[in-house]
């Protein structure tokens, strides 16, 4: 679990920050008429923010290549 968290911490941090931003956007701006598909409900706005935040911070993830083990079959 710790290894998985260390590999994906940017995605998780981005999702948390994006979810908070999405909720705050719904709360402060929102959609007065209720016809906006994303900002009409807090759940939609929060989930959309989480998705966008994880994608945004996920762009900065470095790919570490693990050393390949040589196979010495005799």
C-alpha cells in the first residue's frame, strides 16, 4: 500500500485539491438556472474538479524506469 501511495501521490493530491476547488466553485459561482450540467449540483462539480485536478497534477509525474533484471538461463 505504501509503495502504491508513493507512486500515485500526485494523482491523489490533485484529486483532493481539485475536489475542494470544484466544491468551492459550486458554492461561490454555481448555476442559478439549474441547467448547467457540471455546476448545477455540488456532487457533479466536486467530481469534475477531482478529475481535472488529478489529471493536471498527474502531468508532472516522473516515470522512473526500474532496472531490468538480466535473465541468465543456462
